C-alpha cells in the first residue's frame, strides 16, 4: 500500500514539474515570437529548441501545441511547427475586434476615465519619445489603451482585451517601426483625450475606432 502511495506522489510530482518546465518554455518562446527574435514563418526545430532552452521534448511539445492553440504557432504535416506568419486576414479580424471591445470598455469607464487624463498624457508622451524604439513604442501604446478602459468593472472584457493585445503585438511592432506612424498615433491619442476632457462620449468612441481602423490599414499596407 505504501508503495502505491509513493508511486502516486512521484507521478504527481513529475507531472507538476513537467508543467512548470512547459510554462517556462512557453514564456521564453512566446517572448521571442513577440519581440521578433523568432520571426514570422521561421521553423521551430524541436531538437534545437530543446537543447537551447535545456528542456526535454515532452514539455517542449506541450508548449508548442499550446502556442498553436493561442494562434502564435502553426504546424504542417511532415514539417513540424513554425511561427505563424503575419497576414492581412488576421489583421482584418483582430483590429476591429479589439476596437469594438475597447469601445465598450471606454464606454463603461466614462466619465471616471477623465480622472486618468494625466496618466494618459504621460503614456502618450512616452509613446512620442519612443519613436525610434519600436518595442518601447508598442509598450507605451498598449499602456495608453489599457488606461482608457481601466475604469471598466467588466473583468472578463478586460481579460479578453489583454489576450487580444498579445496577438496584436506583432502587428504593432510592424506599425511602430515607422516613426511617422508613431507620430500619427500620438496625434490620434490626443484627439481621444480631448474628447474625454470635454466629456463628448460619442466623439471619444469614434476617435478610438478611427485609431484602430487607420492602424489596421497602415499595417496592411506594410504587409504588402
């Protein structure tokens, strides 16, 4: 009886350790996908990744399947896994979705979000200053948008938006790599803040929609 209990505990411990290693690998690989070190379309050779990250094939494969489920990786028969390429189709799907959800988040945040105008201005200034630093610009832009919806009490809405931002991240890197587009985003953000300051709800919502619509079109242009 003791033997069976110990064996059960060992199995549970091994499973927990495999999950912990897989989580670490997930964070590392996703980080490299998001910042471009693992570029769109690059093949993910399991043997190389296992050696590089010092993990066995089992947790690595678990990680790759999870990344595939999240939309960052794709697999092909007899070719294995690769980083999912950027596509016009995905851009046309994700930008309107994020815009619609953020509109709802902003609607719920008004008029209290007016209290956050100093923080919004700080985030927008950080975006302007990061015009030559793509990753910093993406983070500043993300901070601005999360502040816009931060007063919403809908936790599921906020969670969904954050998850979609992760998909959007690679497209925003493409966008923010152009300093002129960074300046355009700063201008659009200023328009959103002006409408919030004047408590013009519809104008603020429309300005937010335009921000995403113009961003999507600029990304599509750059994809071609």
